[in-house]
C-alpha cells in the first residue's frame, strides 16, 4: 500500500535522527596542555572555522561539553586531572586525542609523561602529527561525526563498552617498584 | 677582580679546607660540608653577597675523574661590588644533609625544595621541605643518574577508565 507523503516530509528512524542531531552539534572541551593547543585554537578561529561543522563553541566547563579534545602532552601529575574532567562530562561523550604526544607520548619518553592517554581513558579518534594541521583536526571531527551517525543513540548503545571501544593496544599494568622512603627531619618546620 | 681575590683569600684563611679554582673567568670555591653554612653566612654577612642567584645540584655518578657523588652549587652575587662567586659543596651518600640557607636568603626556599625533589638532598631546618614539581606520592628522585630515564613505572600507575563507567 503506497502512502502519499506531503511535501517536505521525510521518514527516518528515531535512532538516526537522534544521531544526526548529536553529530552536528558537538561541544568541544579543549584540554590543551602544550603546543598542539595552538593549532586547536587556530581550528576554532575564523580562518579554519570549525563552525562549519557545528563544533565551534568551546566550553571550558566539562559539564557543558560532549567532546574532549586532548591536545598536547599529559604529564603524570596532570593525568588524574584529565580523568576527573572526563568523568565530569555527561554521556554521550567522545574523545579526540590530538597530536603525537597525547596519542603516544611522542618524543617525550620520560618518567613524567604519560605514554598515550588511551591507556587510561577511552579515545575515539587519533590525530597524528606534531602538531596536526587544523585540517587534520577538522577531518578527525568529520570522521567522528560519521562514527556518531553510524553507532546510533536511542537505546543506549553508546554505553556498550565492547562494541564501541576496541582497545587500540594492550593495556599493561607495570608494577611500581618502591624505593625506601627517606624520613624527612623537620617536616613540620622549625622556624 | 682584585676585590674578589681578597674575598677568596680571607675565606681560605678562615676556613682551612676551602679549595679555589677558576673557569672562564668565574671563580669557584669548594667548601667542606661541615663548614658550608658558616662559610655562606660569612659570605653574606661580611662580604656582601646579598643575592643567591641559583641553588642547584649536579650528580657526578660515572663522571670521569669525579671522586664525590653530588655537587651542590650556590651561585652568589654581590649587588654592591658587582662580584660573582660559585660555591660548591660536595656530598656523598649516605650523608646527604646540609643546613638550609633559607635564613640567609629567603629565595632559597623553592630552590631547596626543587633540589630535594630532584636529587633527594635534605636541607636541615627548611621551613617546608616538600616536593615542588613532582606529585606528593612520587618516591624517587629522578635527576639522579641512577634513576632510569623512563622511570620505574610511575607514569603507568593510574586507574584505567573505560567507556560507560563514568
Ligand atoms: S605532538 Fe608536537 S605539537 Fe603536539 S604537543 Fe606534542 S610536541 Fe607539541
């Protein structure tokens, strides 16, 4: 039985309609800790104009965001802060790891720099480069939009950890080797 | 220059074990650990070295011809006479304690905290000897040469957050 649709009416699934709404209004949370942050700012500025893709409003409160862009190296002292901010963001939320440092630690293979944030928080898109060009970040956002469209929203499928986040590398827990602590004299201060 | 050599000469007179050397126009003296606070007090009070430019440390582990493990370096300047003097104190394990110079130069506070953080040199009498750069729970002193560059696993010692749990 053919149904006659009035003009300007389309039929869609609620699921893909919801995804479509979400993907075209991403609210990035800039977690810019180093030089990559400069490119992130350039991406948001008028020349590269992230507004064309519906993601121009950078909010500095995690409560108002759904896309975390980690731009720059994350020191081990910073990682608890990163995790706290990630936890403060509402579902559904996504994460872009921008630059070599955020994705792998980059050239900073030292005791103080986390070797890839994906060891500790889930990451959707990796942007290679040191720093990536704004075009690359825009491409990552477009790819993320496709991903959001493809995965569906109604029914809470984004909470399905397994299907969504294929672990990119083996997460291994390295043991901490404890060294004997030197006892501090005058810890409370003498003068 | 003449005035600086006078300072070094009278310092040598007063503290017998002071050794002097020169490198690229900079005069350096090495002061024994037991006398370092007295020598620095004397330099500040009598010779007018009113500014502590820097306080840092060098680890001489595996350094050629080195006999001591750590070299604590005080870079002093005298504003009035426009003099500069480098004072070094050589330290060896296990006695890595020197008196704090915060009573002499207030600015030594954070520098001593940094040296404690990075090298584990203890400054006796420091008002607030905590780590300044690394997190409180960090246990090693990473600028020591025997500390591995990639750490002992501290950078991986965090809980892993997964999707859907936060
Ligand atoms: S990837 Fe390069 S540009 Fe980006 S934070 Fe690291 S060093 Fe800086």
